C-alpha cells in the first residue's frame, strides 16, 4: 500500500535546502525516476496478490521482482554516502 505514496515524497523543489540521500539526477531525469517508482508500485501490488494466494514459492519469486524494482531506483538515484 505504501508504494503508491512514495512519489509524493519527492515534490518539486524538495531537493533544495535540506539534507537528502537523493541524487540530483532525480530532478534532471524525473520521468525515468517516476517510471521506476511506478514499476515498484506495480510489482508490490502483484506481490500482495500473490502472497494472498498462499503459494510460498510464487511469493518468494514475486518478492524478488519487487525487490529488484526497488533496487533499480536506489542504484541509480540514491546516494550511499
């Protein structure tokens, strides 16, 4: 459910004047950043559906896909400093 709200944490202008772990590239590549966030939302929704079905193997597989979607954004747009 929270994946639907993640993009709200990046309103226009929020990259100035505060300590952030977000790379500046978010703002110059916002369409790509938004697409990655949408991919996470999609994979997280699929995870919720698969988990409700109770198949542990399918849940583990979908968890991996959701994690990969999350990591794709972190790898490109999050400072690890």
